[in-house]
């Protein structure tokens, strides 16, 4: 079915059903993952630091984006357009929050500034304002007719071009910014590690290596956006130049990977050592001893390694 659809040029009803099911399933996973991070922030007071607050806003954007992807039937009247624009708004906000996290890390590690908490209002203005402008611009060139379950899809070259400009261009700008920023931060810590080894400061070497392990993990974050939206970008470009020929496998990868972005973000950004410590501390208190001893050591609070996260680069670590 998939092969014949790709060769024949148009997606069949069965192909569309598969894409809808994949989108709903992947979005549900992202909704669960991002909702978990939001709940952790709300329930655990020790996580309410500025560094994790940015992760909370990222998870909140992912949660709402996934929510509007899976709720109800988008083909019913006005809600179709409300769903499409709401999904666009929160999805743009999601990858913009990743740039604020990268900016915060760069400003504290490379620039040695301690004023990042004072910039929270500017972060909100930048993220929500840009998302609103991009969403309003997306409505230009739309033919607001009833298109069924896929009515959020823009038609015509003008609508498709505006969609690309208002989503994919800011997206790849964020990817390039994040990649360049993390490269600078990792280079800075590499130099600090070499200096620490030269000075033979064993404790400092250990701390710097912990920071490097954390930064190596953060360095993968631009790859999340690339993996989530590479197929979508290729699919949009293909659809712009050859709209009559739909490729099923490309559409499947586009829908699946894009809908999983919230899950990827929640695992990479949210499940850091601070969250694991908070969860393991409570498990250590309330989990039955006969069951607790069967848990792997890495999930036990007393054996949890005190890894360095972004928190170590915030103002309290630079006093």
C-alpha cells in the first residue's frame, strides 16, 4: 500500500489513516513525557530554580503542542483552525525555549555573567512574542475552507512558502544557534580541563570533568531538533516543488519524528540528575524495603551519583 501510494502520487485513505494514527500515538507519548516534567516541577520544590524553570517552560510548550495534536477531531468546524494555529504557536515556542537555555548556559560559562535570572522577562517576551508573530503570519495565504481531517494543511504555493518561512526558517536558525553556542561552551570547558590538569588541582579536575560529562549530554540537544524536523523539512520542500506526488514513507517519518519532539525533549532536558535525585529520595522514603532492594543501583538515592547539571553554572555556583 505504501509503495503504490508513493508511486501513484496521491496518498490513499488508508495511508492517511496510518499517518493520523502515528501522529496521535507519537503525540500521546510526547504529551505523557512533557506532562511528567511539568508535574515534577510543580511537585518538587527543590527543582524550582531558574535553570529548571526554563526546562519547565519548554516542557509546558511541548505538552500543549502535543495536546492540540491529539485532542478531538480537527475536522469539526472552527476548532480545525484553532488546533492548527495553537499547535504551530506552542511548537515554535518549544524550540525557542531551547535557545534561551543555550543562551543561559553560554552567558554563565563563557561570559561569566550572573545576571541571567534578571533576563526572565525578556525571555518570555522573546519566546511568546515571536511565536505569536509567526502564528499570525502563517494565516496569510491560507485558503480557509473545510479540508476534512487534514484541514490545517496549507494549500497553494503562497501558503506553503509562508508556512516554511514562519516555522522552518526560525527552526533551523535555532538549530544553528544552539549548535554554535554549545560548541563554544564545550570548547571553554575543554580549555578549563587542560588548565586544571596542568595545575594538578585534583578536586578542580574532578569538578571540571563532571561538568564536561553534563555538557557532552547537553551537546546532543541540537541533534534532537535536527532528528525531529529533518524529514519534515525535506517533505515540505518536496511538496512545494512537486505537490502532486506524495511520498508515503517520507510523510510517515515527517509525522512520526516531529510528533516525538516533546518526548525527546523531556528525556534529554528534563530527566537530569536533579529530577532523578528528587524522585529517588522519595522512593527511598516510601518504597517497601523488600521491593526497593530489587531496584538497580542507579535508581537508588544513596547510590545516585551527584552529576553536574546546568544548575552548577547558575548564579549560586559563581558566587
